[in-house]
C-alpha cells in the first residue's frame, strides 16, 4: 500500500490534557486551582500558559510532569497516560523552565548547563558541544558567556 500525502502530514499529539482538575484544601474549604482543563499540544507546537497570578498555570505544569497529582483527569504524553510512566524518566524527557532562576551560583554557566547530561553519562566533549549549541540557540555567544558565573549575567540572560 502506497503512502498518501495525508500520511506524511499526520499530526502527532505530544501532550494532551483531558479534563484535568486540581483541588486543594485551604482553611477547611475546597479551592479549585485548575478546573477541567482540556488541551492538545501537537509535536513541534509551542504552547504558552498566560494568565493572572493564581489562575492555575504553575499547578497545571506541575501536573504535566507529576510534581503534583491531579484530583481528576488525565495527562497523556505521546499517547501514554503519565500515571503509567516512571516519574523520573518522565521528568528527564520534559523540558521545564522554572519561574525563579535556578542556576547554581558557584558554577559557571557551562557547568550549570551540563549538570543533567553528566548525570546521564555523557562524555566531556558531548557535554561541551551541547552547551555551545544551547547557548547559540538562545542568542548568547558561547565564547563570551560559557565561562561566566550567574552573577555576571543579567536576570534575562540567566533566565534564558
């Protein structure tokens, strides 16, 4: 059977939230932090959660990578229910930018970048190459910034 043009344009659902909710107890009352959110993010798409403080953005992100469990609903990553996945493996495969700057102040920018690759057993050259690649992607010249410490960068540069 020959592949059709439609097959080559198949959309892959990378992240899917199905009626995701989270309820917390506060002063003896139930507070809905997230209320029945359904969302599909396809492979290659960029998704931004935007809203006022306290509307559930961070709570939703924490449910996606299982830092907190939903009260109800499902999170699917590449079609798999995340409750069936090992949480460490899940988190290693999800990029997550925290709101606060999370750099180790006693380490250079390159050392900060390669913390996880080193834990994964990457060799020194592969780590260095990846650090240079990532710095170029965020428009910071590797030769100029990789050997600096976080305190030597602006807040915006640190966040990138």
